[in-house]
C-alpha cells in the first residue's frame, strides 16, 4: 500500500512539474533558455525512468499518425527551408521542434498511465501556487512587471504569460464543476482564479477565448440535454464571479499600496471601493481592449507579402521580422502565416495537422450514451488544445516549450480517452 501511495505521488509530481514549467514560462529568462531546457530534460528523464517499460497501449495508430504526421511535416518543411536558404538558424530551430516532438511522446506515455482525476488534481495545485506566488511577489519583491499598467506579471511569469495558465486550465476546472458534485466549491474557486489570471494579464486573446470556451460548454450542455444533471450546483457561477472580484480588488488594493497615496483615491469607504473596482477593471476594459492594433496589422501585411514571395519552400526562420514601431524586429503575429513564410507549404501543413489532431477527439460528443465525465473531460482537453491552436492566429510562431507544453499536455490526455472509447 505504501508503494502504491508513493507511486501515485510520483506520478502526480510528473504531471504537476511540466504544468508549472509552462505556467512559469518566464523562468527561462531567470535561469537562461539553456537552463529552462535542462529543466524539461530532467522532467523527461524522470518520466522515462518511472514509465519503463514504455509500452503504448493498443489503439494508438490513429492518434500517432496525426501527431507524427504533424511534427514530421513541420520538421521536413524546416529542414528543406534550411537547406534551400543555407540557413543555420532554421536548422537549429528544427532541432528544438524535434526535441518538442520527443517530449510530446513522453507526455503521451505518461497520459496513458494516469487518469483524468490525476491531471485535474495536479492543475489545482499548480493554480494555487501560481496565484499565491503572484501576490507574494507583489507584496515582498522589489521587482514588479507592469505594476499598475495594462498588463501584470510576477518574477516567475512576466506579463503575457499568466493568461495562458488561466485560459488553458480553465476547461478542466469547468469539467470538474460539472462532473464532481463533491468538489464543486473548489472548482468554482478555481474558475474564478483562472478568470483572474486572464484579467490581470489583460490579454485580449485570452478574453476572446474565454468567451469561446463558455459558449462551447454551453452548446454541448444544451445539445446533450445535460442541464438538469447539474442543476444541484446553481451557486457555482456566482461563487466563481465572487472569487474573481475579490482577487481583482485585492490586486488593485496592493497596487495602490505599493504606489503610495498619490493615486488620488478618496478617503471615504464607498468612494475608495468604487475607485478600486475601476482600477481592477481598467487593465482589461480601458487599456487593452481600447488599444489599437496598427503594428500587428502592419506585421500581418508584411507576413502576407513574404508568404507570396517565399512560396512554396519558405525563406527561413524569422523571414517576416520587421520593426513595426516598437524599436525592435518582430515577426508576424500569426503562427500559421509565419510557418508558411518561414518553412513553406510543408511547414503550414504541419501546423494545420495540430488543428486536426485537436478536433478529432471531439467525436465522442456525438455519443449520447457515453459517460458525461468522459465526454466533458475530452471536451476540456481537446478544447484547450484547440484554443491553443486558435490563439496561434494572434501570436508568433515559437519553438519554446513554455508555449508548446500546453498543446502536448492537452492533446496527450484528449486522445487517451478517445482511443479507449
């Protein structure tokens, strides 16, 4: 029994560790990119040792075909582009993608050995740590990223990182709320914390995808007729909203405290609360949503032009980089267009392969006789992977594990139950 408990703890750690490395992706700036890859290497080594013998369960062929084809096409496009353009940088980036593919298969094997409950519990611990570190960093660290500005972060996750953990983990907590009557309070609090991480970061992409996630779950609930099954938890959504408001007010209050009395807040209680609410919502409603996107549009136009010039083999990694007005070269904020310009048609097909791999597990939604816990877990993991793919329409192509980790984690678990069905 003790061995079983120890093994369960090890597996939980193997799940929580990569989730933490993703949520705290800015660790690569603190420990250097090499140090960050070494951390992933240590995780992979521990996983390989724990998972021996590494047998893949029966039924892997369909999933393996899609994932291998996607990585294979992307790698082939990068290799061809590197050779045609005599570009060592593109070749180096292809090596990083190859390593990401290897880590994907290790995640796959890990997913085949644990259940949905283990993943959800691991994400609870990660969310608590990320939220706690955010506030502790603000309270005790002299380093603040975007304090009081339109986007915020902490010493582990700078602005532009926090929203990803909130968004991509959110569907799993919604699933836990819907399917676990004993843990709906914890799930509601986690949903509120996820919404907070997206809000405080001020990511417009995150906000749009949260609306899409909500609509997706609502449509599936309506289509399957599962509303009645979950009516015994009517207070979950108000509780989630309450947690969100409390965290936003706490964050706004800490910003005011660190900035000093010059913020102009009234000394009266009602006026102070009103001002704090305004400060809490301003990063999203005023600053981020109110900003224009002229630089990104300029990058997009340049990316389209480069894609035409470089078709069909690509011009090499970073071919779309221009100064869009920030004083530094930036690539087009569309990973698919970037892959087409950099790695040609093969690179684009590889990227689109991940979109197909994210959608296919959702076929279980059409099985009305399936266990709702199974259905909504697949919806959550596959939906998170698809959300990542959709987010790539507004972000640059990256070869960093802090980005790809979300996709391979969710796809690994999305395909496991789909293969077993």
